[in-house]
C-alpha cells in the first residue's frame, strides 16, 4: 500500500533528528560538558557553517537520503527550476474580468431605454390611470 507524503516526511525527519543527536554525541567525543556546550551553541540564528563538522555531514547525508526515499516511494521532486507561471484569471475557472470599456462603462445599446430583467418596471415609469 502506498504511503502518504506526510508519513514519508515524518519518517525522514525522525531519522534525521536521531542521526543529528548521535552525530552531536560523536562530536563531543564522549565528554558530557562538550556535548552540552555544542547543544547550547545551537540557536535560531545558527547557520549551517556554525554547526560542528560531524553534524554538517549528517545533515548533508540526511538530505540525500530524504530525496532517495521520496523517489523510492514514488514522489517526484522537481529540479531547481522555477515552477511554471500560474494562468492569469480567477481560480474558479471563470475568465478574467474585462478591462474598462472604451465608452466609459456603458453597454453598447442603440436605444436609450433602461433594460430590466423581470420583476417590476423601473421607478418613475408609473402606469397611467384609466
């Protein structure tokens, strides 16, 4: 049974997190204070180059493994090209609205009578009493 993309990504991220923790342990060479120092040095503004070399290698390996696993599961990963441009217009399938009309917004009519569709006659045109 094919797995959903969410399940595949969940497995990839869990494996990457565990491998990253293990590489931090390896980088500390078994010294608990060094491990705590390395963990405390990681924060929201840490760049990839600021990480220990072992962790950088683990992350690079996890990325390659993630792409391989996605391909194996049947998902395609696009290249670095930009996605094709979206079609102009509305997203509900209707054509885009037309631009302004050349005659100032009035419909092209030969007569000057107002056009009403169904219902009552327009105000001001009261029928004459008999």
